[in-house]
C-alpha cells in the first residue's frame, strides 16, 4: 500500500503530459498530507490523505489540457475558539501544458486555463495540486458557525462578562475595586 502511494506521488512529480494526452490516460490515487511539505506546516494535524485524479485530453485547438480533481479533509485550528475542526476541500480545475518558449511569448499563453510548465518534457503536477490546496485554505481558519465555537467552550463577549461578574460577586470585596472600575461603566 505504501509503495503504491509513493508510486502515485512520484508519478505526479514526473508526468509526460503529451504522451498521457495521446494515450487518453487518467490517473488517480491518494497523496499523503504529510508529504505536502508546504501545506502540512499550516495544519493542526498532518495525518490523512488527499484523493486526486487527472484526466489528459486535447482541446479543439490541440492544446494539452489536464483536468484535475482533488478531495480531502484537512484539520485546522479555529482562531476564535482554538479548537481543531475539519475543513473539507473538493475542487476541480484545468491546466494547460505550456512550453518554456511559450512563457516568454504572452500571445501564445492560454488565457482560459492556468499554464503548467513543461520542463525537459515533463510536468510536476504534485506542485500544482499543492498550490491549489494552499489557495483553498481560508484566510483565517474559523468555524463557520459560531455555535460550534460555543460548543467548544468559547464564550461570546456578553457571556464572558456575565461569568466575570458572577466570579466577582463570589470574590472577597477589594477596597480598591471602585478605583479600578472600567471607564465604560460611566456611560
Ligand atoms: Zn471555533
């Protein structure tokens, strides 16, 4: 199983897109999250896998198009309640293989697909998949519903204030407390 996975990884890193296109190939497999070294430091847990498939085809103007799907569930830390939560990603995108020579000639760059550079006859699709996962991450990781944060022990401001007041009532009276009253109370 492990060797199967590493085979898929090395296959993604080193693809001859034109040959795959001519043969009308599709590839699919699992990528271990821990092997994605730019993504994994941003996650709360690096266990698990991303499932990906790539279909190679030629479009009407004979470009080599790669249709990619990625599906995974990443563990992020909510920045509001600091609990970990699952963030699901299910994306499809298309890239077009371009030669080094095309990169310098903007006219021949596809404007309807993201380009993927062919170097010495090969593309690194793993890098592109990792880029896409990075782009899919939220700007600030947070439970979508604040109720989920409350469930994890997060207190909204007014709740926290109520708790604080309760605590204060139980605490011995501090003679200096009056002096420390927050300015807000004077409103
Ligand atoms: Zn939360």
